[in-house]
C-alpha cells in the first residue's frame, strides 16, 4: 500500500473511532428499543447498510478512478444526541422519524502531497423515504397500543421518576440496577420499599402484593418480544432513498460537481431475510466541470443507471454476513460536454467483494471495467476501488 493511502487509512480509522463514540445510545434510556434495533441492525448485510447508514457511517475510499476520499455520514439524530439528552428519551425517540431518516454526506479529498491539505470537499444529504433500518412512528404507535407495552412504559417511566425523589435516595442504586436489566423478576422488585410499590397499584389494580409484583415483572419483560418481532419483519420492507451531493474544488476555488440521485432502491429477494440475495437499483444525474474549457464551468451533464445483486455468505455462528459478492453494471450516458475520447453510451460491469473484519468493520473491494483512466487502472482497463467502512452502530 503506498504511503499516501496509508495516511488516509489512518485518518479514516480515527474518524471511525470517533463515530463509535458519538453513535452510541444510552442503554438505560432505550432498554427495549435499542435491544431490538441492535439485534436487527447487526444482521443486515454491509451492502444494505451502505445504502443508508442509519446511525453513523465512516468510510475511507481509495480509488484509481476518482482518487482517495474520507467521508462521514451522520444522521441528524446522531448529531442531535450530542447536544441534547432529551431527544434520546423513549417518548421522543419514536417521534423523531425525520431526523433518524435524514443523513448528512460529508467528505474530503486530501492532497496527494500531504494529508494536512484538502483539495476538495463534499457536501450533501440522503433522505430515506422507506427504510428497513429503523421502526417508524406508526410501528411504535401500534406496539404501544398493546396493554403490556403501554404498561412497560408506565413501569419504566415510574422507576425513572423515583430517581428524582429525595425520599427514595437510599434505593437509587437498586432502582438503577432494575432499570439496566434486560429482564426483571418478582424477587428484584421485592428489594423496593412499599412506598414505591404502591405507585404501581394505580396502573395494575392487583388484588394482592404478590400478584402486583408478577404483573409488573411481566409488563417489563414482554415488550422485548413485541419489539423484536416487529424488528424481525423489517427486512421484508424495501429501502428507498433520495440524495443530493456536491463537490467543491479548493484548488480552483469553484464548484466541481453536483449529483442528484432520485432513486436508490434496495430489496431482499426470495423470502426477504438479510442472508438472501438483494437487488440494488439506482439512478444518478450529474452536472460536472468540463476540464477542456479554461474558464470556470459546469458544462458536463451525465446520467448513470446502476443495477446489481448482492449475494451473502453468512457467518455460521452469528448468521450475519461474513462475505458478500455483488455483480453489477452501470449504464452511463453523456447528455452534454462529451469528450472526443468518450462514447455517448457506456456500459461498465463491476464486481464487489466485501469481507467483514469485525462486526463493526468491513472492507469492500470493487473491480470495474473502465477505459477512461488507463494510466491509473489495472491493465489499463480495470479500475480498482477499496474502502475501510464502519458499518454503523
């Protein structure tokens, strides 16, 4: 690996580490929601996650076709949690569908001479109109309509409120242990004083103290099953995103490119589970600089239609993706600003091999037929792109 790529790899890993911290959510405040989300998200293929990162994605890309790029894709929800803890409360999380489905696309293209200098920067966003990464507000509304789920929030919220009562200060540690547990029993609740247990009576109207404890424990544990079942059905949905991106050239102090992608569609086939083949179709329209002209311009207009099918070899133990293989093809046409060496219509077949290094880290390698960059390409007609990608959290 040349030193220039090594430098960008180091920077990408540093961003990835930062993303691991900022992308995490407090398990205390998200007991049922996060357990379900994390189980579901870990099973999705890396190729699926790349269509929309969901929480936070970091990627360092090294390409013979377009150079080296380090990018960061945080959702607005991730950024909001950095400034306010209120947005991560159960009652708010289910309502914040817009910011959980809105992702910023930020990136830099460092100079080939020094990592401290940036030649270009990328700005844009992706919005998931349909999303198989997160439950929607209507999903939570349906879940909370169930009596056991509603009582769970009653129990969970009541125990949290007890932490602000000075009279219960000797029991703060016991309450926190109960809240953090994924399941609770009647014995756990017996460690609470009668004054706290009486607070449950208005909700459950239990005839005896023992039956009250049983009903509270059941209400606390049942939502996991409800949420997990809803999450299990998520891959049956399609992901449909739209995006707008741009590139600013600092070397020439001008906008170099604008991209509009009105379609990026991802769907699992044949049973629609994460280990099944998945179809990915996208359409992109690009306005770019014509480098043959001396003055600043955005005279080139290009369109690209892409289609590919991703195949997964799962890990026998975890059932999550271990190796992924994605044959695909791009159909590119030039609307305006065609160079003399270019064809109006071009088909570029490609194949991507993605290897999961850890549950949070993967390396996708793409080989594409491309004769437009013969000096940089393998054998003059094969472009090579590889990346170090954080898969979200």
